[in-house]
C-alpha cells in the first residue's frame, strides 16, 4: 500500500494507486452519510458509477506490491517471507486501531488475507497462482462475497508480477471490453432481482475500465503519483477528515457536501504529498511501516539522486547502508 520501491519504481502503478485513493475517499465519504439523510440523485450516481469500482484496483495493486516487495526483500534478506510477515503484522495492528474508529476498514482484512492467501501462494509457480486466482474469482462471482473477490485480485496481482507484466496493464482492447461489459452488467443489476454475483461482476468490470482508461489517457500524473506513493498516510488521514466533517455531511440534505469535502481533502493531500516527497523518500506512515518492518529506522531524507524522468523525486535503489538487513 505504501508504494515501496523494489528494484525500480513503476510510476504508472503509483499513479493508478493514487486514482484508487481518490475514488475510495469519495465513496467512503458518501457511505458515511447514507443513514443520515434522505436519498438524492447523487446516491444513484455513486451506487452505479463509483461504489465498489476502486477497491478492486487497490486490491490488485496490493497483490502486485506484495510481489514487488518480496523481490526487493529477497535481495537484502536471507528470510524475505519473515520480513513480509512482519510487514503484514504491522499493517494488522494499524488496521485494529483504525477499525476502532472506523468499523469496516479494510486494513485488517488486507493483512489477514495477505498472510493466509498471498504468503502461501508466494511459494507456488506463476501458472498455479494464476489458476488459483481464477478459481477464487469464480467463487467470488458465484457467492458475491467481497473478501473472496479481494483474495482473487491479490492472487492476480501476484501472478502479474510473476509473469513480468507489471508495467503492461494498459490497452485499448481491455478498456473497450471492460467498459462495454460494465454498461451491460450495471443495467442488468438495476433491472433484475438482486444478485451479488452480477453486482460484483459489474463493479469488477468498472474497475478494469477506470484503471485501463486512466492509464491510456493520463499523461501528466504527478499529482496521482504523489497520492499513490503516500497511500497509507492519505487513506488514514481521509478517515480523520470524514469523521471530523460528519456534522457538515449530516446537515447537508443535497449530498453536495460529499463532493466538496472529498475535493478539498484530496487537493490538500495532493499538495502535501508533493511537498513531502520533495524532501523525503517515504510518507510519514509509510516510513513508520517500513521501519517497523525492518525493525530499525530507515533513512528517509532525499539524497538528491533521482529518476530524471519522474515528475517527483524518486527513491533510488537502496544501498546496503541505507536499508537494514534481516539478521539470520
């Protein structure tokens, strides 16, 4: 989730993660108001165009990030999976704290699924990971269970890195097919008896359409990259904003405050993320997460060495003195 560098950064993944952060913030703000006001037109728009369209992107990227971190940890530690297990344990602790303020949070389930699904799957060859992901996806569409879908997307993200496709996610054909299926499945869901499987399929195709369309159209992605590289910090801080803005959101019967609060928050987060990353390699909570993962402080100040193609200072490949090594 923190966009940690492996052997090299894939900036498109940071930008895509930033897009997911924007969508999740908007949906979470909307969901927080559902029981506090009468239904309006904005609810139809949110339910059909945004709800459940962004966490699949985030879940897929989490699986990819797991694989990329495993690769980088293997280059610096004799026990890379132990490092990853500790990383997931820290995420679980953050999730427990966050859950106490915001029940239904995804950090704790992500950590548990990472330990029970991704970690065992990391021992399997790529074809078996892909096959396991396909079977889990079928189960998700048959049952309509969102956490089963998340597990499937974790596995597909892991398999994508294993097959060397991490930087080849965009394409006109995937976008066109997923966009067409989104329209058909969303119409079906609205005009047929409730079906969790149809809803999941529509949401999944919508996520694919948004993700591939974004990668095709986006050229200047510095704002999204900054949001994505500080995804954990931005995700948790958005919860604080939503809780603080509850009286305003509840008092607004039109739903316009949802858009206003989300837009102002994301603009502030984007500005702060760019400012912070010009000075530091990792976001505040990303640095804490990474330091606890390695069990000692990680150097965070920018060194001046960067990828000149990137609109943001880019962490270079860590040297031995910059990153702690796992002790045997």
